[in-house]
C-alpha cells in the first residue's frame, strides 16, 4: 500500500465572502479524506477562518460569534459530557471557548469526539495543540496566503504556521484597504470602479475588459492623499464599510486596517498588464516592502 504526503500547498488568500468560501470548497475536495477526523485552522481574528470552514463543510454549524453566532451549550462539549455524539462533524473556536471552558476540558472533548469516529474542526488550533497532544490531519493557516498541509509526526507543527499567518495578515489588510480607496478614487474621477478582482503577493490586482484611459499618476496621488488624511476605516454591515464618513460597498468588510494612515508604502504600477488568455487589462497595486 502506497501513500502520498502533501508537504505544502499555498494559495493567495482572497478577499470577500464568496471567494473565500469557494477556496474552502476546493481545499476540501483536493486535500481532505473521508477518514480525516481532526482539522486545524490557524489565523488571527478577521482573517477568514470561519468563511473557509463554511466553504469546506457546507451546513456545518459554527459555534463562535464572528458573525453573530453563539451556540450554547457547545455541542461537542455537551455531547462529550453526555457520552453520546449525535453529529458527525463538530466545530469549535478555541480562542472564543476559553472564555467559558478550560483548555484541558476542551481538549478532552475533542479526543472523545475523535475516538467516537466524529470529525472535529478546530479554529485557533495552535492554542490547544499542546493540551491536545496530537497534530491535526489537515492543518490550514490563513494570513496573507492560505497554506494547506497534511502533517506527519515530523511536522509541520501549528506554531510554525501560526507565526507566518499572524505576521503576514497585515499585508492582506493593507492591500484590501488600498483597493477600496482605489474604487473611491475611480468614482471621483468619473470612472466605473473595477468589478473584477484578483491577487498578487503584498498587493492587489483589478481587471478591466477594456483598457481604461485614466491618468494612473493622478490615481496614485489621490490614494496617497487618502492615506495621509489618516481616516478611520470601520465595519458598517456585511456589504459595506465606512472610510471616514463615506459608506462604500465591500465584499470583505471585516478585513481592513483601522485607519488609512496604517497603509505603508503604497504604489501603483503605472503600466497596465494585458492578459491574452482572459483578454483583460490588469492594474496592480502594492503595499509594504518591495
């Protein structure tokens, strides 16, 4: 019998609910086995862990309050205490649950669920790894990128992925914030804001079906003005954010810097790239270090 071991698969971490959930679906199809019982997800608050889990496991009841959900009592814990597991798949957010339950008790419930043949999806897996005493069969970290691994006893280990995920998320937040400011500037200059979005490391890509005849130097200058104003960026609802007092549409309203002034080293590529396959023109914006 032969087995294959996935060392690491890396994806751009997309912005927006639909794209994150679609990536979750692809990850489950490509890397999950039906017998995998312990799934660990790592990433800071707002990175998109819950949306990724929704895409991976449609219909799974999430128990954290990231999106106004707060399931009490925790089904995994309640079933472990009752000695009977009624569900096939359980979810818990370790950071959220430790406000109510000690780590050792959560770890014991996870072990009982796995022993009963259930699947347990654990957000903030790095926080419970030592208490649990075992690694996940599929370990996913989401920061600037989404890293998928199938650990062995030799690793990779949760803390390794956690360090990357937590440190790199800031670039994704900066890129998303700058991308939304770009949409405002396009509207101010009398152009339709871009509607097709893609990704690049430490930046963003927007696509146009026809070549936009717009002064990119002026676009960059106006974006720098917004950054210099140091306006607050805040969540408004699931489809909008506020930049200063201005409400704008956003498909990922929880993934931003707190202020425009927190965007570091923004620059716009002044030459549009043409994609012969998609027949679109690509505009690239970058943030952070070179």
